[in-house]
């Protein structure tokens, strides 16, 4: 509590020159000196007069100090104040303690020390303290001038001490502190209550204002930031919807739309509105019907658009997105929120891609909805390249985590890879079997509960007898791999720390295009310098996806095969094939946000250029090539594999080539006939890898076209369907064969072995491409192993028929690795089996052929700029 400056000065005056401040009551500067007991005194008062004091005003209350209260200061101690309580000092309380002030209080030391104030101390000089002083105010001498003021103490009259600095009233300070504390509490409540109310009762409707408090009611999914560029490393995301459209929230580990290093940042939200992966743009396991795109730098939005996918456009063409509106966007710090008028439903799913100009990117770890569980599966192909030919063999590992509420998985569905069907598929968790099946569709004994804790599942297959040299593998079905309730969203990522497809027992002696790469181990490699991929763009950001690591070649008397590995993802491509650079925004929005000039597949390419006329001064600029094999793909999947011929300065599509891949390896083959090669010659071959933006790498090797036969080439003749009666009664069982190659194949000298017994040798028959051949009159039973060998006793194909099944055949798409029980169709395509493409069939990926042609022509410009 602040002190009065005037009062301090008054007290200072009292110390310097006492003026009769009786009982500690002060006079004002302007008033008369001496206020008897606090009331103004007459200036003519004599020594013992007490006019206008408070005598008899408080008679027996405070007369002459406090008569009968504390008469004459402390007459007789506290006579009649506490009679017999502490009479005569403290007689009978403390006899001879302080009688008459302190008489006999210190006997023989200070007897008659201070009776009646200072009697016998200054008797006849200063009666009662200051006799003849200022009696109760002002008088002739100084009697009772400071009675009880500075009398009987050290200047503390009635508890108040005289000093220059003034007095401190502690009880008042405590009250002040309590008041200040109360004010502080009220102020805090005034501030906190509205803030708490916002969080306790946030708005259900999102306002795009950059404050983000209205996302407190949303289910927010959180990732572990792991991108090299923090500005595009996704940390949180959420989705809301209402009748006016859909709202999205994104947070990164850095600054939103920073565009560091003079670049740009982009955020792309792919939306599967109808939750149908069979419609819309193919991306991240979704069939995206809509896209929201935001691009910016320096913390601000440069462009934004909401687009719908044209259902008449190829589903791998990013150019199918056409802008329909502009979203509202707000950015603050590392967060972004937006509203688009694209209407979604509760089952609609979304995935987010964040990109920077230097190719740094990050995907949301899960495909997510407005609410509900989201499951992330990492399929790790970690099998050995060659596994044992009997018993249960490990084939892959599934690492499963969840976000949001706990979810339950009922089962798994696998597709078969390779050319051997497993006898049994088993799933184990911590060594305990939780599911088994012999058809790739597994149901858990007890539903698997998934939360944010990692669940690791071991998947193994049982290899049937007589499967040596065959290839085997598994992968989750792309659309139905995880069997869970409809409100659970799931996505699969692919990793590889071993082989995706393994050979059984041993690798075959010659190359088979089946996705297993153990047969390439004995081929001499030619290693390329890593990190030398170049670009024809001024802004050259490197990528390992087209950085060639190793190349190999192999040949038989009729087929040439090629191998390439890269220092990244083979045919990885991109889901957003557009350069992300800073630009000058147009005055008005473009009618088409994607500004499509040509189809935008975002594919990567692998080329094999062959100088078939042995003259590098002729043909195409790359290696003097007259023929080329071009394989296009995206997302580590092959979109098209074609053979081209260079005629009259133009590339002409000749037909398909066989190709297969895993995470970073690619194998290709084509017949000499298609390639225009002659056995016995050695040709110069140039390998090239190129991405959608023009970044490329190349290396040249020799290819000797062999004259001596090797082992089988795949695709070729396959066992396509078997029929038998169990148990056998008569010779009416049959086997169907199918030529899946692109050229005719002679079966002269081919043989059929059943359970190790030769049962049939083929006559001189030529089977045309896509033609069937049925051998009847056989006798065998379920459980039999059928092996097809060529004229050199090399295994061409083999299969073990399950017991208790009468009809067993291949189904699905090439290379027809999946078998199932079916209705007999001898001499015709099986139920559910997709025919091999003919040379002029659009099923071979002709939609992307023009892009391949453009990519081939672009290789000339790329090399020219690189050579300079």
C-alpha cells in the first residue's frame, strides 16, 4: 500500500523536535501544536489543563494517557487494569517482578528504577516522563509531552514507532496482497474461460481462417516425419465433410509452403469418392475420382485447384484430371487447411502426397477417412533367391500397424507369383500358426486386432515334390488383400530385402522371364558408375530410379534376354508428372488446371537399343540402333513392353516383348525373329533408363547371339489344364498345353513325365502363338506331378495336381501363375483366364505406345546435351 509523503515528513519532524504528539496522534502541519488526545488544544493551555482534550470524553478510558486504563502511563503497573491479575507490576502474578513499574523488579540493582514513568529517575525534573513539557499537547514545560509516545519505551506509542521513513502497517499489506491475488485470479479466469470453452466446445463446421481450433473435433492421423526435407515431411492430417464439400488439414515437420532453396512445395490430395479402386486414377491403392492441388512458396499459396477425373481417359493418365473449382486455403506456420466443394461420403478415402522441387517427397502413411481405423501394411519380400524343394519355406513378412481406433482383420488374400503353385500357405505370429489355406485365401483362427503397436507376420509356403527349377512367390491382392470391415481403410507398401520370387531347389540353366532372378547369378555383369544419371532439364535433380547399376545379356538359339538393375525403384515413375518450379501466376485461372498438352502417364522407361545391321553410322542416334525394346511402368509395375523397329527415320511398333521385375531389377526377352537378329553374330546393345522428366542413364555392352541351344525361354509352352478321375478307372484323363509365346514353337522331341514316368513324346507339331494342344487317353490321379521337358531334357513346365480334384487349370493374367479348380474347357481359354495379347492387341498397353515413342525420340536430345 503506498505511503503518504506528508505523513513521512510529519513523523520526521516529530523525531527532530517533539511537539507534543500525545498518544501517537499527529498534528497537521498547518494546525496548532499539541492535540490533547488527538483533539485540538487551546494555545493558552497551562501545564496541567486538559481543555478540549478527551478528558471525560473517554473518562477512565484514556485520561492522562489512559486513566484507570493505563493511568499515568502504567501507574502501579496496570492498577485497576488487571487488579489481582497483575496488580503492582505483576504482584501475585510475578511477586516482586515489576512492582511500581520496575520497583523491586531489580532489587539492589535498580530499586525505585522507574516508578510512575521515570519517578526517582528524574523526579522534580520530569514528572511522568517529561514533567513541565507539552502536557497532552502544549504547555509551559514538557510534562507528559510524549506520554506513552516516547515514554516507557523506545518510541513506540500505542504500537506505532516514530521514524523518518514512516510506519509499516502489515495487516493492510496482507489485505492488498489478497486483493491483488483475487484480481489476478479473476483476470486469469477472464482469459482462460473463453479459450477453454473453445476447446471444450469447438465448432463443428470448419472455418478456413488459419487458426485450426475447429479441427479439435476431427480424428487426426499422425505419421512419423521421415522425409529428408522437413517442409514436406507430413506429420498430421485429417478430413471432414458436410453438405457443402470436404475439408482437409495437413501439418508438416517444417514450414508449410516454404519452397526452400528457391524451389516450390506442392501438396496433392487424391480422393476416392466412391471407395471403388476399380474406377478413377490408379494411385496408392486408390481409384482417385478427384484431386485437390496446392502449390506455393515463401509461406503463401501460388495456385490451388480442385479437379475431377475424366472416366473416359486411361486410368494411368494423370492428364485425366480436369479442374472444376478453386479451394479455399489458409496457411500458418507448418499447417494448412482447405475447403473444396468436392462432395464425399463417409466411406470416401484419401491419400496425400507432399513434394518439393528437388524430388523430395512424402506420402501419408495410410489412406484415411473422416473417421475410423486405418491400417498400414508393409509387405517385405525377404525370401532366399533359391529355397529348399520340400517342407515349409519362408516367403515374405508382413509388418502391420494401425492408426485411429483399434481395428480387426479377418483374413488375407494372396496372389501367386512364379510358375509353381504352393501346396499350403501358412501365417505365423511369434511362431504361432494363426491361419492356413491351400488356395491363397486365409482366415484367421481369431480376428487379428491391430493398433499402433507393430504386428509382424511370417508367411511361408509348402513346396510340393517334383518342383525343382520352378519359381514361387506370393503377394497380397491389390484390391482385396486385407479382409476387414468396410469402414476400415488399408493400404500396402512394398519393400524388398531378399527375393520376391524364389527358385525351388536350384535355378534353371537358362533364363526364364518369371520375376525370379536367381538364373542371372551366373551371367557376367557389367557395372555402371552410380550417381551418373543426367537430365536435359536446366534444373537437374538426380534420382536413383533411373541410375543404372548393373546390366547383363544372355541368349539361346532363338531368344535374346536382357537384365538391368537400378540404384532405386525399377520403373518407379511418379503419380504427379509435372515439374514443380516457381512460376508467375496467370491473371485469371486456366480452364484446365493440369494444362495437359499430351497424356501425362508419369512413367519411367527401360530401353534396349540393338544395332542389328552392325553399322553404327546408320540407324538411330543411340548406338546406331535399328531395333529397340521399350518397357514402360509406374509404381514398380509394368504398363507396357514393346518391340520397335527404326524405319525411314521413324519408330514402328512391331509387337510385345516378355518382361518381369522386382523392386530394383528387370528382365526382358524377345525372339530373334522379332528383333531381326541372326544366330552366330555379336551385336552392340545399349541399355538406357529414363524417367518421365527426361533424366536418363545409359551403358553399352556386346550381345553374342548363340548358335548352340540352351534351356527354356519363358513364356513359351505351358501346362494349362489337367483333367483326371479319382481313382482312375480308364484312360480318359487329359492334359492341355498352351503356347504363350509370341512366335510358333515346334514340339518335336518334347516329353510328358507323370510321377517320374515317361508317358508321352510329342510328334513333329508346330504350335502357333496362342494355340492350344490337348493330349488325351492318359491315366493319372489327383496328387500326380506332371513335368513337360523339351528335346534337350530340360524342364519347360511342371505342376502337381492337388488330391481329390478332377479338374485343375491356370487362371488370371499372364504369366498365369495362379491355379484353381474349374469346369473343363479342353482346347479353349480357361474360365477367368485372360488370353495372351496378339501383336496388334490393345491389351498389351498400346495406350502408352505414343508416350514410349516420344521417350525414345527424347533420348536423342538427352544424349546430345549430355555429350556436350
